[in-house]
C-alpha cells in the first residue's frame, strides 16, 4: 500500500505498508503501476509527488494519495518536475483547505496550471533536468556528510579542550574518580597531566529554576522579568531570539538572577538532549531561568566556565543519557544526580586556564567557519535548483526544435482521443443497458421443466383414456 510516507518531493521513499492479496483484489481500481505518478493530497509543501518505481509489485494507493496515469506520449519525468515546481506550489497554496494539516483535494490537483511544451521537448527537458539535478543532489549529499563529520570532529575538539589534551605538550592519562552508588559514571576520557576529576557539586552551586504560577502572572505588584526556557538552551549555545517574561517575587528574582559565567543545562526533553546548554554572558538584564533548566555557578574559579561548558556538551552527553530517567514520551534527570556529574578540573592557575580556553576557541572557530561554508553551499544548491526549474519551465533549458509537433496540436489530439474513447464507452454502456431492458421485457415461455406435474390419482384404478378426474366443491350459504 502506497501512502504519504512514500512520497518525497520528487522521490519515492520505500516505506510501504502491506495488505493481504484478497484485500488487494477487491481494491484493484486503486492499483498503482510502475511509472504512475502518486501525488500527496494531505500534509505540508503540497503538491508533493513521486514516480512509482519499476520493482513495486502489486500495490494500491491509500486514500490520502492520488494516482495519476499520464497519456502514453506525455513524459512522466517532465510532468513530475512540473508538479513540484515553485510556481505550481505557489498556485496550489491558494487551494489548500483544512485546519491543522493542509489538504489539496482531487479537484484542486486537477486545476493546477501546468506549462505544456511539445511532447518531444518534454522528454528533452526531463532528461536535462535529471542530469543537472542528479549532480546537484550529489553535491548536497557531500555537503551534508561534511557537516556531520565536522560536528563529530567539533565534539572531539571540545572534549580535548575540556580535558587539557588539546595542548601540544599534553600527556593524556586515564585518571580514576571515586565512584558513587547513586550514578553510573561509565568510562571517563583521559586527562592531561596536572588535571583531576571532581563532582560538579564540589566546584559549583547547582540550583533549579522558577516554576510558573498562573496566579502570580496577574499580580501587578510583582516584577515582570525575562526568563529562559528549554528552547533557549541549545547544544553549546543559547538561542535568545525569543525570550518570554514572567512575574516573580523580588526574593525569587534575587535568588535566580543569572550572572556572567553561569552554566545552564536542560533537565528534561529527548534523552540525547539532557544536559545541553551553554554559558550566560549577561546578554539580558535581570534574566532568570525556569525549573526545567539547571544553573551551575562555579565557585572560587575552580575552572573556566567554557572548559566546563565544552565538557558538558561533548563527553558528558553519554553520562546524562546513562543517568537520565525515561518516561513514556520524555526523559529527565534529577538535580541530585546532576550534582554528582564528574567534571575535569584544570590546574588552579587562572592564566593557564585562559590559555586552554584561547586554544580551544581558536581551533573551534575554524570548524565553525567550515560548517558555515557547508551551510552556505546548501543554500546556494537550493537556489540553483529553483533556478533550474524556472529555466526549464520557461523553455530556456533545452533548445527548441521547429519540427516538433506544436503543444496546442498535441493537446487537441489528446482531447479528441479522450472524447472518442469516452463516446465509445458511453455507447457500449447504452447498448448493454438496452439489451438488459429488452431481455426483461420479453414474456417468459415456460419450459417443459417448469410445467407442474399433474396431480396424483386418488384411487389405484387406472383412468379410462380421455376422461379427467373431478373434485366436487361444496358451497355453504
């Protein structure tokens, strides 16, 4: 069964559902064959469409998909590109219906305007687009793979910077930590000479945030201040484009007001996102944080905030996953466990700590530059795809041949063939209906088999030839 999950924006995704062959035989009017177009009528970015692949086997389309079988002379590849072209999507946006998930019904899809070149040119356009877009997709795949590799390398650099082994004269050593029965420390990374392990509670003051109280939000006597939510704490960065406000008592503001160097970490969410966050640098005045974020405030310059932040967002990710608690939908970790997080401690010399940070920042900046280059490459690739489609459907991508049958004549011929086929179907249906009525109107001649047998004689005496039995009837007044 083909469904929405199979339909990418121009590609078939192998995510099939299955039904029995008995069920399939009852639904053969909805059968999808290799080469058919399948169009999504529900969801985002409509219309999305793909071509059914050659190895599909017996298949039907689900109710939220529309199967389209083009005329034999129409290029299915060209038609697919026409359907997902930006101009077609823009026109479709005006026909979308529904609340929540947008819907583009059969009539909406039928009414989409499609530019129609001559049949031979359609094939030339489809071949040229395939050639260009395949190359473009390979470039995009390499850029995405490069991004992923850079992200992994960035994690390694953060770990190396946070543990001191990034320095050229570092001598990495596997240093143990005194275990705690309350947590699972797993395998900790090696540390540079002169470094050691500690628990977070030994070097930082760890607190939770404010719980939103709907009653307080209508009290004008309380101060309204900005506060950070889980959405603001991303992996090794803070996203501050949208910061909401909350009313709190003056004591709460004083207790939770963020200071320069505070490290924020998430308490809940997806399991692989536990503990993510970054360092507060006084970007907003009088800002606090909600109860789903932990704040760690380093005491007595035990370590540089960035060294701690790099470690929490790299090597400590496995620790958070191992010690988090999973509910049905979300994971969380308690503040008591977070306080037991193993953290690497550099030598106490503040200048030496700053040197470690400067080295890490210098190398990470290069990675950030490469990641940005990959992102810009993907943006340019997307723009190039739009430009290719625009050129193709403006008739400028491939040369035109004056010997091609004009599109107008081609469409007239298709309409004439369709009208003739429809007239033939109607005539066949009329003939079948008239034959059925004629058969129903003929009087039925009973056959010998339908004639009832004569009643059995009442006596054993044989009847004389030519005589009939009689049944005496009595009528009472």
